[in-house]
């Protein structure tokens, strides 16, 4: 055999050269990729790539590429677009290898690390930038710090070059060394709310006479027992307090001490009934002979003893004595008083009488008995059994016209020695001798 290797060739598209065992062949058809073949022991043409071992990390050989990651074209192997996934990345990616991220939502807020960033090394100044989510809708924008100052500006605050300034009127409030303070004498009565100043806000001895308006101090502002005589203004060179010094109505019951008002201080006719407490007037307060009849009520009940030192004149039509014992000092009791003044003829019966129960056994039947003068007869009659109460009307009651109405009298009768005494219409029972 000569020193040359003979390789069979096939130009037919898709045909494999016919090879004997050990022969080499090639298909050089330009429509397909040229391939080398060898004849195996069975006499078949076999792709020579099948006898090349697959490459490993330590052995050279045949390599294959993942179609998801790589592309091969004209013998050139390239990484496919999006062929490298996050899991295939290892280590850090240099800044120069990173492209600008323009898609929203690709960088989470939690992934931003500022702790290790370089400090600004100076104060924030006008023009410094911030990132804001415009309208909180995911649209990120830049803004200067100046806008933050403008946001907080408002009534009393103005913003300029990221600096807030407090507006003052310089009449009540001023700025001194960057400090806001109330000006001396800056607070007048117009700045103080009604009832805003209490005792805690007033310094001791701070209120002088010049600070108190005329008529501003009333009784309600003065504590009891706090004003002494030396504090009162003397107006007439005499007593410290005169009627001109005390405002009308200023002295109330609270300002008066116990027993402070004497009788000399009370004007005549100044005390009326409404000024007395119920039950406060007893006999010690009533002068002798001070209570006249017209001051007494029409109907009076006296629960205790009543002693009358003078005369008792009763002008009513009836006097009733509900007493157990009646004692009269007068030796003669006058009936039918005033008969002489009226010029009345002797036509009125007079006397005294009482009621009695004319029955026994528990049933009441009332009659009247007494001693009376019958004006029509001109006689005194000791009567009983009257079923009609005696009255002054002549003839209304016949006191002694019948024997049954003539009461019995037990007495020793004695006539006058110098007169002729007559007994008329009498039956004399002299008893048994």
C-alpha cells in the first residue's frame, strides 16, 4: 500500500458513502453539513462523531449545548437572548456590566442599602434632590428639598430656598437670635381671653391700685373678713366707712357679722312681715300693750293659759266657755246688758238655764231647767221640763204656766218683817205633827 490515505466521497444529498470495514468516507454535499464516516465491523458506514467520547471537565471530547441557553450558527456558539437566568449567575456583577434599569417595579425598596453609603458631609441645602412617588401611584419622580419647605408653609410660615420663616407682627411677637418670643409689653387686654387669668398667673403684690378699674371690685370678689378698718378709705375725716363709700346693695348678709346690726342701724318702718323668720317673735319681743284687737286674727286658738290683766270686752253675738270650773269674782252678774240704752220696753225674758236628760235607761231626751224672769208676767220662775231651749223672744217659751213645768225649790222662806208677805196659789204641806 502506498503512503497515502484514500477517503471515499459521496456527493449525493443525504447519501452515506458505502464503506468496507476500516474504510473512511466523507459526504461533501454542499446542501448538508459535511460529515466523516468509517466502516465498522459490520460493513456499515458510521458517523465518526459517534466514536468520539463526550467531553467532561477533565477529558476533551464531543460537547453539546443547551438549546435554551446557547445558539450555534455557522460553527459559532453564542449565548441566546435571555439565555442566562438568575440561578446561573454567581458572585457580583461589575457596575460596568450593568445596564440602566428603566422598568418600574424592578428594584424593591427593601433592596436599597443606605447604611453603608457615604454621608453627605454637610447640611441639606436648597436644590438637594429627593425621590418621591408622585401621587402614591407608582410614578417615581425627583423633587428638590425646596418643595418640602413649601409643603409645610402656611399661615404664619413662609418658604424661601428651602428655609421656613415665621411671620411675626413685631408688635406683640418678635424674633431674637432665631428665637420666637413675646415682646416686652406685647400682650394687651385684647390678647387675653375672658377669665383666662387666675390667681396662679398673678404674682404676689402685682396688682396695684392703678391696675384696678373703677367699680371693678364687687362684694363677690372680696373674701369674708379680709377687709380691716385700715384698708378702708376715709372720706369725711371721721368714720372710715360712710354711706358714700359703700355702693348701694354691696353689703349682703354674708358681709355682716353676727349681731352686727343693732336697732339704731335699722330705719323706721324698714322691717316688714317678710323679714321675720316663722316663729322668731316670742313674748319677749312684743312691747306691753302693743297688740291691739285689730292685729289679732278672726279666729284664735290659745293652747296655754291666758291671763288678762285689764278688761275683756266681747262684742260678738255668742260667748262659749268650755271649762270645767267657772269662777266669777263679781258679786252680781248682769243679764240683758244695754237694755236701758236701747229704750226697750219690759218685753224680754231673761234668766239662766241648763239642759238635762229627762229620761233614764240610756235613751237621751233633753229638757231645759233654770231660773228666769217672765216679762209678760213680771215674775221670776223656777222652771223645768221645757222641751224648747229658752230665748229672749216674748211668749216663745212658757216657763211656768203649768204645774208640770214649775220646778221644786227647797229653801227656808222668810218674808220681810216690815212688809205684808203674800203666798198665792200655794199648797202648803206641813208634814205630820
